[in-house]
C-alpha cells in the first residue's frame, strides 16, 4: 500500500508497513482491508492505493459498477484471445477541444481519475467471475469512493481510495480503506447489499411529462395529460420546462403556467395521486438570473474560472456549497415546492456537487453533506435521486435512477456512441437495469426509467418497446411512462396489463450473460418463464 499526502506543501509518500517520518500513524485491521491514518501533524491526503494480486483466466468475465446513475454498468465477457472483448467507453477518441467545450469529463469519474486503458474501472463494487472469483465492495463510501481498476492483461487489481483533498489536523484520524471481499462473486454481491435497509418498500407506477414533451410543456399540456391519466397511476410528475431557467427554481414561467403550479398539485391530489416535481437543485445554467447576478455562489476552480458541469441547456454549473448562501438557497428551493404541496421530488444532476468538494473534504463527504440537506428539508417526502453517486444515496433516497435516460432510438444517434459513458441510450440503460438490480429493495428502490408503448414520436420498434417494458417491470420498482394509455389499442393495453402484472407480482429467479445475450429466468403466478435478451438488437427471444 502507498499513501501520498502533503505536509508543509511538500508531497510525501509512505509505503506500509513502514511509518512516515513523524507525519502519520497507520493502523491496519481485518487483514489489511481496513486502513486508518492518524495525523501527527497537519496534512492533506493526496491518494492511497492497494494492489491486489489476482489470477484471472481467459474465461473470466468482469463486472464494474459505474460512477453515477447514468454511467454504463454491465458485465464484460471474454473474447477468444483476450481477457475482455468489449471496451469500456472513454473520451480518448474525441478531439480534446470538443471534450472541454462540452464538459464531457464532468459527467463522470474521468473528471478526477483517468484509468489506464488496459483496465476496466469500477466504483465502489466490482467482481470477476470464472475459474477463480472475487467480489470487492466498499464499506467506506461515506468517506471516500473506492476506484477499482481491474487490469485486463495483468494479474492485478488496483484499489484506489479517492481521498484527494482530505485535510487532517494534528491528532485527527481518518479511514482511508475499508472494503469487503468474497471468493464467490454472486455470494459476495448479495452479502454486500444485504447489509443495507431501504428507506421505502412500496413500488410506484406513474406518469412523467418528459419523454413526450421534454421542455415543451405548459399548463394546457399538463392538464390534458392529467385528464387522460390512467386510473392505476400512483404518481403524476411534472418534469423540466416549468421554470424560467435552470437554477431559477423560485421563478415558475408565467407564460407557460399563468396560474402557477398549486392548482395542478391540487388536481393531482384530487385524482388520488402523488404530485411529483423535477428539480436540479445544485445546478444553474448560463442564462439563469442566479448565474448572472450571483457569480459568487457558482463553483470555480483554483484559477478562478467557472467549473462547467455539462452542456445541457445553455451550459450549466454547480453551486459552490462552500458558500453558505448556496446551501440556504437549496433549502429555500425545497421548502418552496414542499409548500406548494408536492409529495415526490425527482432531484437530478446531483453529481454536480462533487465537481467542487467542500474545503478539506473528499468528494464523497461532499455528496454526503449535499444529500443530507435534501433529506433534512424533504423529510417524509419521496425522493428520487438521478444523476447521483449511488452509494451516497444508500438508505437515504426512496428511489434511485440506475441507468441513463431512455432514448427514442435504441442507441440514440450514431455519433453519441463516441461520447461519455453517461450518454442517453436505451441500449445502455437496459443493461444497467439488469446488472444493478441487486441494489433494488436493499440500498433503495430502483428507477429503471420509462416504458414507452406508443407508436408516435418514437423510433423504437414494437419488439424493442416490449423488451423495455418487460425488463423494467421485472427488474425495477418505479415504473414510469410519458404515454397516454387511454390511446392504446387492444394489443398495447394487453401489454400494459402484462407489464403491471410482472411489476407487481413477477420475481426474477436468475440472470446470466451469454455473449451478446442475457438469459433471464423469472416467476409469475406460480409459473416459471425464461427469455434471452439480445443486448445488440434490444429484443427478446424465448429461453
């Protein structure tokens, strides 16, 4: 193990079992899986790494969990001559001026860590399956993310603790590593998540305005959707487009909603549904009033330049949570919508909090602080985390998005394949839905995003739409749509009925990767069924 840190502005390093020269004291427990340091003088941690010797074979498959909600997450299967045939997406194939201009790195872990191209990178948990197996899970996620590099051509796994910037005063102690391993990948994964207790256990079925209208919503469109809402909906959620600009959350667009949102909330409640609202509480776009008038609350880098969080809208930036005004502003936003009567909060682009950590804190500690604000203000309201670092939402959020947005084309437009690992893609999100299903009902309830059965305003084939509905119903606990089910013909109505039966009563028995197919066995109504999901074409075949 190597720990690097700054003392008096000088970068130093310590290799265990030796101890630093009057700088830090290292305590190793649980066969070296838990490492704590005590500062013997004021220091700032820079990095910490533990190499794990592990012999893989060409028959091994590797699973790596992505950094945040949208990050591509799946099991990588072996090729004939290499350990791994599939490549993990990165931004190396794009011109760097494009990467910088659109802030593509900001969406994922490449913002702060670039893994070796010969490795697959996982965050907080990963496994290798084959002749020899290993599961690795981070128990220290509230302090620091565990970056897991599984090298393809070497018998080595590198565990890196994301401790960069953590300040310790003399006498303070900090846990650098604390992880769990198991020699059986499936058993280890189950045990790791069995330690958790979800905040909520009730599944929800509902409507969201996004995947039909996107930002083009107004009072009439929302009322029309509400009038046509399926009587089985538990939830009706207003998505992006009601605010004047992202960041100006206290300014509801009067040209679109002249009567405000309160009458809509009241009508949703009168229909017996939860009223949901979409917010990105830690983000502000360039056109927003808060960005123009309060630049002091926008996060800046060491050079004093604004930190761009992404290219959505007019380009957007995170609030600086080191500024007390930013924290109070977020609280004020949440109270405003609670007072309007909203019951369900879809809180989006939460990864933005990690782009400017709190002074002297790690990225994970910063997210813990930010997410705790959300929980404190919303109390008994339902929270859906989206674009969030998943481990920081463990046992805090009711629901968590576990994949990127569904695209109206199966793999979106062709050039998106070269973009960041958080890109919009139905192809990607369906694999996320399956491979992150182990979290469902343990860390939180999983949101696999929407089902879409309609024929208009969509380029998914009928077979792809059917696969999307079936997989989301079997593997998720929040089932949303932007369709109007009252317009469905007999066939689509029967598919929706089947989907809801699977959602409420279906149980997945097992799933496993078979090259480009994922084999799924499930049970419903006392009968067992199976299918093969084609990850390349997005359709199902009988098992």
